[in-house]
């Protein structure tokens, strides 16, 4: 949140391997998120979602925070923080409790979810998210909202996302060193899903792949529920390294070449098109065919996408055996900084053999010229998460206030009567 008097504002912070991004969003009366502040800084001291140089990361985050505060004209006090890394894992669990009254109440739902999450997780891990998949009451299964229904016992299937305690503590420490508080830690792949998917895609079955610099975050949904997440510690920086080694150019220049001229499918590139590649050691730059660059990039992207496809195939087999819908009728949605390269959709379609689209943040207003890009998907998703928390907290305060008024009226009535 933000120190302010009038506006309802939330802040999302993503500390990635390649960049640090801060977004400040205002929650409008119609529920829309209006982006009013942006801060960016190249990332230093991060590797595959983990902090390896605390001082360097703190400097980068502070610089991005300062930019966002200046643009939004506010003072940031806390943030919703994205978390990624190969230490993140998931497990599906089941809980069951008796229904306390004739009908299921919210307390019953909270109780059965609590029972489902009260399981042993991996050593030195903690639960990051508890996401209900579906409920069952007695013999009726596949219930999305059980409140108000009658029965004897309620069962909940939930998806747990866990993270390593020390990894989480280290990235939270970065934020605290900047004098800020973390409102909540959110898995990056989950945040990206919130900003790029439609309701229809959740229901039909879809896989979101957030391609960053050091990691690829995967989130698979079928029948409206999250079924599986995975972090692959191998992503866009591998492509950059290939370019640097193949053409003897500095890594910083290789990244620029990849984004500006790169293509993930060689046969769609004009053979006559040439590009200039910077050299090392003060040597003059060289010219080469853009297709030659594509021939370096395509095999690596194909390899990365095949890692994702292998994960999907294994999951689908598991879901099929359990009798759970496993088809991804809505296909694959690619997002993140690594998704902004020509020919990626065509390359991915060859690998996945299904429909593919590039995911960009949806349903936002304000500075959309900047934020309507794949590399802002996670940061925008953090704002969605913050908005939902803000609305839930406001509802709790309202209910609490209503209850207090009710008790006050009862007390006054007793005073008048006696």
C-alpha cells in the first residue's frame, strides 16, 4: 500500500534476474486498475530468482521505487512482491470435515480448507498459497461454491504452492532494507496468470508460460482450477549467452541484438536482411545475415519450449489417470520478457502442436502504452492480487463495523428496557 489520504493504491514489485519493475496502481470505483506510476532498473545481484548479492539488489530496487514514487507523486510504504525460483514446488491435497449445521457456512469452508492444508510440506519449506480447486458434499462432486448447500460432510481439494524459507526471507530482506514492508509474497507464475488470462481460458484449459531471464514459470489450469505449477531454472539468458558466444559480442550487446533483431524461426526471416553486430576488444563491428542470428536462436527456444511441453505431457497423463479434465483446449499463453521475440508463436506451435498466443496484461487503464507489454504481466498481476486483498479487507471492516453497530443497538435497547 501507499501513504496517501484519498486514493486506493496498490504497488507491485518484481525483482527478476534481468530487471526490477515497480508498478503503482489506483483502484477505481468500477474496480479497474489505473496505472499511475512505473519504475524500472536493470537487475544486478539476482540469479534464477535467488539473491546472490544483497547490496546490489537493494540499490536496484531503491532506484526503481524512487522512479515510481516520482511518477505517481506518492510515498510507497509497502508492496506486493513476486517470488520465483527452482525452490518453489506444489502439491495437491484433500481435506474433509462434518458440516456444522444443516447448510454449509463460510466457517465450514474455512475449516475444510484449513484441514486440507494441514499437511507436511518439504523440509525447510513453507506454504505460499492455498488455492481451492473444488469441493464435494457427500456424493455430489465438482462444486465450486458450496456455501448454502445441504449435506453431512464437506470435502475440499486444494492446490498448495510452497517455497523455501530462506529464499523467501532473502528477497523480503531486500525490500525491508529499502524501508518498505511486504504486504504479501506471490508466486510470479500465478501473478502473470491473473493479468493475461480470460475466464474462458481458465475453464477450457490453458498453460501460462512466463519466460523471464533466469526462469520459466509454468501454471496449468483445467476446468477452472489450478492443477500444477513448475519453475524451470533455464530461460531467456540462455539465448543471450548463445548469441554472445556464437558471434563474440559482449552479453549486454547480445541482449539488445536478441530483442531488436532476433527471431525464433529462421524460415520466416528475409535472407537479404543484414544486421550489425558489435565486437569485443575495440574491434570494429561486423555485418551478418539476420537469418544466421535466427539459426542460433531457434534451436535454443525450441529446447526451452520442449522442456515446458515435457512437463505438460507428464501432468496430462497424471490428470487422465485421476479422471480429471486434462485437455488444454485454450492452448498455450506465452508471456514475460522472453516472449517479446519475432517468430515465437510459430516456433511454439511446432513444439506444442496447439494454438499459442502472446499474453499481455488485460483490463488496465492509465499508462497502458508502457505496461501493455508481456514483460509487465507479472507486475500487473501483483496489482490484481493487491486489489482483491484490498476489497476483501474492506468487506471485513464493513462487516465488523456492522456487527459493532448491531451490538451497540442491543446494548442501548437493554438500557432503555431496564
